[in-house]
C-alpha cells in the first residue's frame, strides 16, 4: 500500500537531523515557531528544482536531496548569512519509498553538516518538483549585497569554475570520456555542489558586493555590475579551473565554460583595495580559497581580456523563458 502523506512526512522528514534551540516549534503543527536571535537580520531565500529542467529524472535521489539544499545554502553564503532553518515543498508523482529514503538521507546529511534544521514544508502529488526555502542570520545591517562595488575594487571568485558545465556536456558526449578518472570529480561538482558558507560569513564587512554563481560568471557578475552601477574588466586567463577541467575540456570549452557555463555555486565578490590582503588571508583558510580575476571600473559593461587581447565569450547565462 502506498504511504499516506502523514506517514511519509513522519518517516522521512519529521524528527530527522539537528535540533536547534531557536526552533520553538518544528514539524508537527500548522506552522513552525522560530526565534530570530536579537541583533540579527533574518535572510530568506528560495530555490526550486524541477525534474528534467534542473536534474535528470533518473539522477541519484541522494544527490538531488543534497543539491536542493545546497543551492539555497549557496544563496545564504552570497548574503554572508549563517544558515539556520529550512522548509521543503515536495511535489512527487508517487510515494516511492526507496527514492524518498535516499532523497531524505542526502538532504539531512548536508543539513546536519551545516547545522540546519528542517522546520516544515508541504507535500503533494504532481510532477517531481522540489522547493527549499532557507532562513539564516546576519548581524544587523551586515548582509552582503549585489550593490556596493566601486571602481578600483578587485573581483574574486572562490573555488574553480566550469566543472559542472563540463560534466553536463560530457553526459551528452561519448561514453569513453565518462569512464575517465576526471569524470567522477566533474560529476560530483555538478551533482553535489559545495556551498561556500564559511567564506560568505568571513566576507562580512570586507566584500563590497557579492553573488553566488548559478547562471555563469559573466551573467552573475553582470548582476553585481548593474546593481552597483559600474563596469569591469575580467582577465580570463586568471579564472580558476580544476585539474580535471583542464584535462577534459575541449579547446572551445576551455575559455567559455568557466565564463558562462553555470551551476558552479561558487561566490563572486568584490573587495576594496585596502581590504584585499585581509580578504585573501581569511579565505585562504577555507577549501577552495579565492582567486583574483579582474577589477571594477567606472565605464559600464563587462570587458573580457585573454592574455591582453579582447575575448568575446560565446554564450551568457542560462535563462528560463528565453527562446
Ligand atoms: P497543513 O495541512 O496544516 O498545511 P500539513 O499536513 O501539510 O499541514 O503538514 C503537517 C506538518 O508537516 C507541518 O508542520 C508541515 O510543516 C510539515 N510538512 C509537510 N510536508 C513536509 C515536508 N515535505 N517536509 C517537511 N515538513 C513537512
Ligand atoms: Mg493545517
């Protein structure tokens, strides 16, 4: 017999993972009761993942659980927020217990590592869709924003770019490539991104602007430039890529995927010159570190240089609803 909605919630989502003292009432009632610490601003973000749009329908459910939370944690990181509470809207075609067990395990493994408690949600039948809403805290007035970059500020990114986009390309390529040792690393970067939460929190009071890279570096940096009313020059050869990426990328992909591939979930941020040393020192302590890739300038628009020559990236950013 298929699980009832209430059994499903109890078996896979209620009373799992961490218990936070700021959760007055968690999963059980018509609403959660939550206590924001005094002196903190509450930061809220939401991201939806739709089967066939954001992941393959037959993808590992544990990875789907991980990623549904990770993309929201990445938004917290981009705001400099410390993640605290999550809610989950789950739309399922059927109550497949093996799928739910693995999905729940993937989600709670990451939630546990980040001290996040699932405090509520909604469950209904329909095409497989996962929506997570994240809540986190920053000290009052300290949230990182897209607006705030000034001419002369240095542009950085965490980690490496292009890995996830290359993994996605390889899926539709030949199977020989997928057997390569580097393929597993790239697939991991696509399916189980690492939200840069510690880096985001460390950048409070240091970064003048920040964003997480979900649609591709040039598109997302473009949001910082627009919100800040500035332009920038990127030095494309400095954009960090992994060993696996360098080994597997074809000539055309080598420069384009790190710039416009997307799904990286790294941070892109700007730092005023006087705080550069501090930023680099702080971020060196975290996995992925940070790399200087360009500079903010007054003239609007984004200019890309590859070894000093003008470089035009081929595509810019994934957009829903575009033709
Ligand atoms: P209501 O019908 O009053 O909206 P529900 O029956 O939908 O309540 O939910 C009962 C409890 O289970 C609530 O606390 C709700 O937040 C929680 N819940 C429902 N679905 C999920 C889910 N997918 N993940 C986590 N909590 C959930
Ligand atoms: Mg109710």
